[in-house]
């Protein structure tokens, strides 16, 4: 059975507060939308993943999902049902998983249960039992509501694509809050499978605090250290921190000899236990002769994210008598953040000298040491 994951991310998320819609806010060092997409795109039963966004959200979505294979964005409508209809019209598969971007964490076993249920039902949804006492309210508590047989319905919800399309054609009510409402109204059966507390929806500002705490308890912090050195050779300019800086002498190296990016790349790979830069980009390989070191850092950052990990912070110290780093430090931070897919606040660049001692003090070259902190261990598959 071919399956498409259709992630609805067209909302404004006004109740969550903040300057941007909640799907584009950062959570645990990663944007909410990226969390939601990555948890489904890596599932072996999902062949394609498509994203429905709102008008004017293209730039934010492209930034959030850089490097992920999600095809062209689908533009949704003012109501959730309009966005889902637009998505259904743009995909072709036997089954579809409709998921809210505001539910960023989807354990793989939930998807397994949903797709297995489609062998016997037109649709399936993850549910959780209601554990709290229920009551009607109007400033004060009113009559209690019997919770027997009640459940909280989550997403993703799985459907036979033809059945869901047919159900939407028949739907004549107000905009539904989910697709099970539409399918059941068309007389079709929807299986209830075991959900997961990880699928809690982000709606209010307090939900982000809860999600951060939840993440912190399920991921292991790791730290990596990187060091690199290149000697001066030939004519300038030099590459340093992803920037081309004017200098009378260049740096010797098989690639572009960016000592800063090399140290940071090794720190990230070390934190994730993914070998070192020489293993992935050996100097003996002619493909990397003169290569831009930004490729190395981008690769390391992508590899870490694909492994289910989150980059929290990068700190690099440049050891050199020349050139002067101060005038370029802020631009370096911005460039490193851009390459690694981080915010500028997650990157620190410092510089020092050796007071005339050693090779750096004798102006023979430049060294850099870096420390990277990551969190790992969330649904590695």
C-alpha cells in the first residue's frame, strides 16, 4: 500500500502567541514544522510527504524544511477543511496520513498501528482515554459529564485516499476539526487505535513549555570537541568561518582550508559519534580538492538531524595573530548559523592570540578549537 503523509501547516496559531505562527516557532532547537515532517518522512511505510501551507508562508516553510524531500508546497485555504481538500487534490497514493503540524512528535509505532487498521477500515485514528473528570462550565462547574466510552482523538489519521476524497464530496456541514468527522458522516467506519501522549497538540504558550520539558527528559545531551590547524601558504585571501577575508597570505589545505568550519564540523561529528571529518571527506579523495568547507559543515548538521538529534549550541575559538577577527566576528556567526541551519544565538565565535608563542605566535598559521553540544536519542530508526 503506497502512503502519502499530508501535513497541514496553514494555520496562524494565534492562541499560541509569539510573532510567528506556531509551526514556525523553535522547539528544542528545531522548528515545529520540521519536527512534524521528520517524524513521518523517515518512516519506512511513507513513500512521499507533502506540506499544506498558508498564502505567504512559502519562505518560512522553505527555511524550516531545507534539505527535506517534500515536493512543491500546497497552498491551503482559510479553513482547515479547505487546506485538506487542496492537499487531497494534489496527491496520488493508495493511503494518506493527514497530520497537524502542531503535533510535532509522532512515534513510529502509532503509524504502524494506523496503516495496519486500513486493511479492515476506511480510516483509522489514534485515541487516548479520558482520565480527568468532565463537567460543563459557565464560570462555575456545572453538571458532570459521563466519560464512559469517551476518547481524545489525535492525528495523524490514516485513510484510504479514495474513501476520504469521496467523504469530502458528500460533506455539507461546517468546517470539521478533523477528518474522522467527515468520514463517519459519510457512513464509513473509522478504527480507533492506541494513541500516544507524545502527540499532544501545541495550542497555548504553556504547551511549548510542556513540550520543552518533555523533550529534555527523552534526549541525552552530548558534547563534542574539534580542533584544526592550517599553515599560511601562497597568496590570500583566506576562508575563515565561511567568509572570504582579505589577507596577504592564504592557508594551505586540500579543501579551501577553512580552519574554523573544519573544527566545528569535527566537534559536531564527535558529539554524535559519527567519526570525523577525515573519514567522511578524506584528503586523498580528489573530489574534495579545493572544495568549500561549508559542504562539510552542512553535511554534518544534516547527518545529525537525520539521526534524530538536535544541535543546541556551537562555540568556536580562533587562535591567530592575524588577521584581526573582531571586525568579522558577527558576520562569521551569521554565516555559520546559516550553513548549520541554526539561529545566530546558537553560535559563538571568539578569538585569541598566543602572546607571540608557538606557530600561531610566530604568524605561521591559524588554529581553531570548537565545542558543540547536541541532544540525541529521540526515535532513532
